[in-house]
């Protein structure tokens, strides 16, 4: 019964959070947005005390239920392991906890967080890893399916669906996302929960609490026949049937062992307190160093938190724009600064998936790999849109209103004379000034002494909010004559 309940809950959580990550319209966030916010690392980074306390209490009562029910990467590993298990039965065996690997990796994660190395935070975060997998690999398939349905509906004069552009948001992030999920899948295929119990920082922290959980899987020694089926089917490799022991730091309470015990020798509940002949001076309690590492993870994050081709009217193919080579990358309004983004973002790319203007994409910068940056080659950051700030579960992008966004300066526009069509082609333009929502651009004579000379843009950097509308609508190609340079720290104007 335990396994059936766990499987049903895991299937529901996994399906719904996958739909949340697949959705590119934002329609599901109103109902399912909370599922991203109950993930452990995003909750810690966002200082969501209610969720953190809830997950800690859940672990202290039921064990590592989070890993087998709530965490989408954990459920993904279970699915891969289950598929292999259909071909090869009784394929696992007990192995000792690899503290020499898991705790140093946790220390690396903490050090990377304190140093602001967003790449380490993003690559090791389990929710972020699964989010990138969905965004990079599954969402394009989902969108192609949507576009096919839109085409069919249009033939029937129905507009229930609308087509969306499917495009590669970055070659390096795509390759990295694919490589990481392949590694996770291979480890799950071969060893079940290897990633969870050796690499994942969340699994390591929760393992410190799970040792003291109230409900546990435990042996009834009088009934055990030492058939070893429990060990051979434990994907966490945590059951030592010879000594009637379960390593609770790695047990994710999946219930598989209970189903395979034919002698009713395994139970899930509060172990009865009685003398155990196998007990020795070697306690299974965590070392002081491990506890300090787990505490340091939460403390470090708390400390950081306080601190398709486009065409012109269907007539001519437009040449893609080149990256202007910004000295400072642009981070979304609400992120406050590049430092805050780097320290809090887990790289789940939920904001990238739900950006309706195609402005956000994962960074290829080694220092901020997989974290969102802004680019204006496919759209502009419209002042009325606050979608990314509403969906971020980790506090990397704080919730803001449209009114607040209109006064946040994330960068300023810079005009480049050598690319402007007014100078190169001697034609009248003014696109940037006409479309600027902040009124920060005015057209002035190129020759101050001649009022009849060609007009060029002049940028009032005090009024510019860095929305990128000027860069997006600029007709100069492949190099835009006006682009937005980012600010390391955002300011209110």
C-alpha cells in the first residue's frame, strides 16, 4: 500500500510540474506555480521559511519522501530505473555510503554559492537540472505538436490554438543540458539512485535529517529469512540484509523492498525500541562534519539572499541580428543585480520557457552558465509584462508590478553611428524614437548648425529603462545601430 500511494503521488507531482515547465503561454502558472516553489533549493534561495520548515518536518516524520515524490529529477530517475528493471530483475546490491564523494561535492556547492559561481549552483541543483531538460529537449516537441494542432484547427476555421516559434536558445546550454540528463539517465539505468545519493546537494542535506525520521523501514529479525530480495531490489543500495540494517540517509521510502519481502520481515513505521544484538559502538548517526556541512548550506544561501526566419511583411527575408557584445549582460527587471541573479538562480529556465517576448535565454558564459540573460534580437522586454518575476521560485527575480517595472533601469541604450541607416544610407528613420516606451530617445540634427540635416537619435540615459525596444525595431542589420548596455546593479529612476 505504501508503494502504491507513493507511486500515485509521484506520478501526479511529476506530470503536473512537467506541464508547468512545458507551458509557454503562462496559463498553467496560476494553478501550478506553487509546485516550483515547494522545491527545496528554490525555497532556500528565496528564503521561503514556510516551505523550508514544511520539508524539514516532512523529512523528520516520513524520511526522504521529498526525493521520491516531490523532486521531479528523483521521479525521473525512478522511471528510468523501472524501465531497466522490467528487463533485468534483482539487479541491485547493498553498498556503503560514499561519504568521501557526497560531502566534498556538498562543500563545493556551498563554496560555489558563496563565491557567486552561478554555474555550480545551476549544474548541481536537481530541480534546475530537470527544468533545463524539459525546456531544452521536451518543450520544442511540445510546441511542434501545438503548431500541428494549430494548423489543423485553422483548416477548420478554428483558433483554439496558435502557432509559436520553435528556436534554439543557445547551442552550448542545449548540449550541456542534454549531456547532464544523459549522465543522470545512465546512472539511474545502471545504479538506480546513484545521482541522488552521491552528487545531489539536496539529497545530501536531507540525508542528515532522514537518519532521525520517526517513520522508517525496519527489519523484524524473527521473520527475516535472509533471502536478499530486499537488497536486490533497493535502488538506493541502502539495505544490508545480512546485518538487518537500513541506511536511512539514502532510503527514499519508495516501498519497493516492502513489496518484495515475502516473509513480512520488513515494515514501515516507528521502529520498536528493543535491544538489538547487532548493535555495536559504530553508530549510524551523521558525523559532526556532515552536520556542519548541511547547516552551512542553508546558512550560506540565507546569507547570500540578504546580500524561424523572420520576414518583413512576408516580402523579404530579414538577416538575423548579431549579438552587440554587451560589456555587462542584461538581467531581468526584478533581479536587482547580476550578483543576486548569480547567487539565487538554480537555472531551471522556467522564466525562459514562459517569456512571451522571446527575450530570455540561458547564458553560455562559463561563470553564469544556464542562468537567464536578455537578448533583443527576437523581441523587446515590454514594460507591461512581468511574467518572469511571477514564475521564479528561487527569489532570483523578485515579484514586481508593471508600474514598478516601468521605473526599473536595467541598462541604457547606446547609439552606434557607423551602423545607423541615416548615416550609411542617407534615409530618414526614427524607428527607435517612435517606439521607445519611456520617451528616452529624441531625433536631433546630425549637424547642430543645420536644422535641415538628417536626424539621428539622442539617448537620455536618465530616462532609459533598458527595455530594448529600440534595439529590436532598429532596421540596421546584421549589427543594430542602437543597443542596450546592461547595468551590474539595477536602479529606480
